């Protein structure tokens, strides 16, 4: 079973190239509206409620979805978390996002301002022209400011203490979470932050292999 979490402000549309290539059942987990001052663990617990306690398979999170996936994994330990364009713990937060956190500049600019400058977002997220850019603009248009502001704050102040292990798939051209000194299990050449769409075929091969290995390693039930 594949459980998939899209990135910050995104939805199942980011998986439209990936879903047909995955072998076996899959479920996209959509973002509920966060409660006022809701913690990330509490939010993850609400999302985990839709996953059976004994669920097995891969929990695949893109960007902020990877962070939430790791929190869900604390509650559903039989799942294996796979990060696409995401980070395995808070220590891997890149310098730019550390600066944004330290200066608190993210509090001064409403998230919906990004809708006014889609070309800047295109460059930062590594979105290609054509189909990808059209989808990117649609996602920006539909972005929910309340959720986005909450998610940015939770990402920048994530307490990843004792978070479980994960498998990381990262792009060499990712500007949001660029490769650093920490080893990466799978590095996609030419992949940007939006590579779940642009490099879906390569990513699907990795996920299908991981799923096959996960099945063979799972102990028999009963």
C-alpha cells in the first residue's frame, strides 16, 4: 500500500504523473484545516486516524508532506517513510530557511503574496515551462493562506527529536532543500523541488522497488 502526502499547499494533482506508475493500491492523504495553535504531532495524529493501526507499506511524503509523514510514522511504525524533496530531520534545514526562521521575516509577508509572483516561485521550486508551470499556477491559486501560514511555522520550528528513520529521494537541483553533507539514499540528477511531477518515471521505479523489498521483509501476520 502506498500512502502519499503532497507538499505544502498542494494536493493530489502533484501525483498525477506518479500514481499510474505505482504498483498496487494507493491513497492520497489530503490536508485537513489545522485547528488554531494546533501542534504538528496533534495534526499528524488527526491524519493518522485514517490509516489502520496495523497498516504496512510506504508512507511517501513530498516536501512538507515528508515532515508530516515522519510524524505519522511515530504512530504507525509498521509503515516505512519515504521522503521526496524533503528532509529527514530538523538539523537538515538549509541555511536560507534557517535565516528566514531567525529573522521571522515569514511573519511579515502573507503566503498569498507568492500568487502575485509565480515566475519567482517557478525558479525557486524548479518548475519547468508548459504543463508543470500551468499546474504550479493552479496550485498557487488554490493555496489556502491559513493552512500555508500554519505549515510554514510548523516546518521552521519542527522538533524532530527521536524521529524515525526514512529513505530520502532528493534532486540535485533542488533549491528548497538542496543536497548537503548528509548522505542521500537516492539522488535524482537534474531534479528540482517539483520533481515528483517532472521525474515521476524515475521516482516510481525507486518506490516500486522499495515496496517490493518492504513486502519481502515483512513478517507473516498471525
